[in-house]
C-alpha cells in the first residue's frame, strides 16, 4: 500500500512500501532524488527528532555495524553530527581525519577508497574538497556512501536537514518563498538546497553579487537577484550563506564591511521580508558580516540551532535507511 | 634513395587534390609518388590491390602531445606535429633534433619549437636554432602567452624566420583554474568555470599582434562562435591567420561532462551546443583550415581523479578519421575537402611536401573504407591509453592499409 507522508497529504509525496521508497544505494546528491524520496527521508528523520529529545537517546538499530567518516576537508560540526548520529544508532563509528591520513603522503583517492572498502565498512560518510570526488569513491566501494559535502557540488544532508527544519516551522513547501543569499558560486549548500526546495515545490530566489553568482543558475529554476532588498520582498524563509573571509579581501568583494553594507542581514533588512519570515544559516556564521547577532539570536524566528538539531536526525535517518538492505530488513533485503 | 621496391596501389578510388575522386592506380618510387592515374605496375613492384576502396593521402595530425605510433597507424596518420609540451620541453635544438628522428622510419614527427624557455611564456627560446634542428613551426604549448609584449616580440621574430606561431587561445586571466565552460552544466556540477569569451579575448589580441607583426599565426583549436567570427573576419581582410579544431568540439558539448566524466576534460573545455554548431558551420565555410586530434593519451593516474584534479586531454588519433567522416556523410564537407582538412592543409602549414596525392609528393598513402563500422572500446585501443570521450560509440571509417614513404606500415592488428 502506498503510504502518505505523515505531515503532508499532497499526492506526489506518497511513497511505496519497502525499498521502493528509497531505491538508491547511497546518497551522493539531491540531484536524482524524486520528491517523494526526499519526503520519505524527512518522515524517517521525524522519529529520531523525538528520540533525540529524550534523555535516553540510544537505539541499537545499527549495532555491530561499522561506519567510517572519511573527511578529507576540515569540518567540526558536520563530522560531529555524523559521529553522534552513528553512535545514537549503536554503530561503531570511526573518524578518518585528513591530517593523519595517507592522503597527505600522495596516495590517490581511489587507493584510499579501496583501502576503506577492504576494511569492510557498512557505510561511509565522505567530505572532500573536489566536486565529484564522493561519486568517484562511491563507484569504487561496495557499501553505501553518504556525501558529507564535495567541493562546490552538493551537500545533500544539509539540504535535507534544512527542509526538515522548514517543514517543522511552515508545514508546507508548495509556494513557499525561500531567499538564499551569499556566496552562491562556491556553495554546495546552495546547490543542494536549490535542488531540494524546488523539487518540493518551493519558490527559490538566489541573491549574490554577479561575481559570486554561477552562470546560468536560473536554469535550476530559481530567480536571480543582486539586490538583497528586492530578493527579500515577501520571503517566507531567508537562508544566509557563509562568505569565506579570503573572498572579502578584494578578490570578489572589496571588504567585509562593504559586503555587510550590501548583503548583511540586519533587523531592518529582515523587515522587508514577510513579518513571520524565518532566518536560517548553515553555520559557522560570520556574525556582524553576513548576519547581525540580533538577527541570528531572534528567539522566535531564527532556526539556526534547530538546523543543527535536525542535522543529527537526518543523518540518523540516512544511516538507517541506507543500511537496511545490509541488515536484511523485510522489504529491503 | 629507398632500399625498398617501388609500390603500385591499384584499383582504388583516388581522392585527388583538385576535387576529383577517380578510379586509378598510383605508383611510388624512392619514397615519392611518381605517377597517378592510368599507370601500370612494373616488374618488381610491390602491388597493393585497393579493391575499389578510397586511396587518400596519409593524415598529417596537427598537433599531438605524445608520439604514439600504434594509435597513429591505426588512425591512418603518417605524420604528426609534436607539441613542445614534453618532459623536458622542446625548447633547445638537441631535443628538437632528437624528436624529429624519433618516429622514423614508418612515422614522421615534425617537432614544434617551444616559443619560450621552459614554455613559461616569458623569455624567447632559441627558435632559429631549433628551426635548423628540424622544428617546423613555433608553438606556445598548452597555454597562452599572457604578456602581450612577449607575444608581439615572438610574432615579430617568428615572422622574420617565416615560421608560423601555433597558439593556444584562452585568456589565462579569465580562465584561472577553470576546468569547464561557464554554463548550466558547470553550475550544476559545481566545477570551476570560465566564460567561453576567454577564447575570443585571446584570439582578438593575438590577431591584432600578428597583423602588427606581419606574422603568420595558427590557432590550434578554435571552439566558440565568437572566436570563429574573429578568425573569419581576419581572413576576410587578408590576415595570415589559420585555425584548427579537433573532432570533440564538433561532436560533443559540455553535456558530456555529466557524472564528472574526466575523459571529457579537454583543453579548451567542451563548449555549449550553440558553439558546437558554430564549429560545424566554420568547417563548412572554410574558416577552419584543419582538423587535428590533439592526441594526448592519459592513464588512470591522470584521469581517475576528481574532475578538477584530472589532467585535460584525450587519445584522439584513432577517432580522427571516422569522426571527420561524419561531416562528409552529413553533407557538411566533401570527401576531398575532408582530406584538405586532415592532410593537405596541416602539411602546408608545416611546409612539407606531403598530404596530397600528387606527383613529387612523399608517398604517404592510406587505403580507407569510409563506411566500415566499428565500435570504440577504451580498453582495447591501439593508443598508449584509452582516455576517449567516445568510448563504446559506433564509428564509421577505417584504415585498411597505410604506406609511409611508399612502404607498407605494419599496423597493430585492429581489434574489432
């Protein structure tokens, strides 16, 4: 029997039973996921949101399974989130950090992948600085691979956790106006969010100066803005992106204060959006540059810490769903 | 004088430089074509029966990055201009002299002298000495010369020596670390990209400098509508400008980058569909003078990497002829024009007496079946590596026999 998504009843979000609900080996990107598959993962994450709010947070679903977090690029929060997600489900979680890896000694990525594979991991979460690197590894290993961010390409779990965060607050995606502002060009978060939100029916606007806007981005079904005030008009959600400091020293932007002048989210700017517009940021924030502290800390409208909370639940859902075949779950084996 | 017996190729259809395709024989002696048409084999001749297939000049490939004779012979290539981007680069006479000898006796390598020392684009290399060591033209290598003053002095100097400057047309400031053409595909894949206009910018500057210097300039690959328009206009006003391209740019667009396929990582990067069509139009109207393979075999250590870390280039010699034949079948060009693009024009640029079926030319001859089907298999290529974006694709056109200087080339047995 097709099952309707728990919180949304629109017909395109009904999904079939068993593995047909998510017939993918891994999660390399949002590209290639059907809307009901995204919705399935969000629904699956919901139970973990509730579990995570209890004092006793441990489930033994993945007991005996080994999960490797292979992070070829520095990360604190995403790595921690994946580690906590795996541990809460009872898996043995191992982190491979770049500083101690043989990658520094010139080993090729494929050789590293083959090594990880030979250690018989049951799932691997990978972050890498090059676009496409995660796909390259996924093609070479036998276990499910989760993309924890590859270059400027995709960061699918971030988009899923953002969607879950929005769904909790807004309840419907259809017609929702989401403005994403910041360094769109270099942002995998922006790409995955554009794919995810447009797929779920939201109206996505992107806002950046021309030098930080990728070519032909409108072909991804978004509206392009350079004027932040115009991009904010009637927005229901404002998603700010981090701009790396080195890009504000004259290469792309003359100075941090000039960036703030044009693209910083202040209370006055936020007032141009819908009166109940929500504020999001994937972190880490440059407070006082792309987002003012009094906006980031708005108790009722800033969802920034909720995003972090949803991140753990989404990663638990991904680890659970992607290991069901290996665990021989009925309907998935 | 050749120690080999004279050769007569009989019963073929000769693709002649005057635009005719005529049934006839061709006789070669001492390494040269001595008679064409109504000529009979003489006693002692080696006779090759062409059985009604096309008899064409051997291909002259401008340019290649590696000397890869099995691939060249498979593709009907009898001569290639070798890019100076070797390790170490062809920037001193001794290396040029060595490279010029390295294909003999069954293949001729025409080295292109590095324009600048170590190909760094800064100080001029010993171009005259390299010319006398066998260099047939000067090349800037894989990259563009960034400094306009250096480029002007290079063109003046090469012009004085009557050598063509073969250049790579991409404005390096605009390109930076880009590996793709700016557009939807690069945006979706999150690949560093540069606008296609990088090519037109480079061509505009270099045509201006070449006209100022009165020198001959050749753009090895012109791949965009805007770049081709600049070449077209320069030719119209009589500038000494020629242009080449390789088949990937009239066969593929940047859609081939899907799934981060590094075999489609080329330099310059694959362009939009509109630019692909503009390349075909420029081949049809004569703006493009030659088609070369850019043969650059790369093993897994260069290609089985994340896209941005992978090396650009493709193994192209085996598919050069069949992909050019698609233009003939599609009515873009005539069969005779195809061999001007593949043989006569590159030979002319290099100043060698080859590339045409005419008396007195060197006897570099191919017997081909332009329709014979086969399938590219990157695991089974004659080339040193199988990095081709045309893997598993059907081709039409195969070389049946190849003669270098009137002597049969023992090609590696075709696999298909």
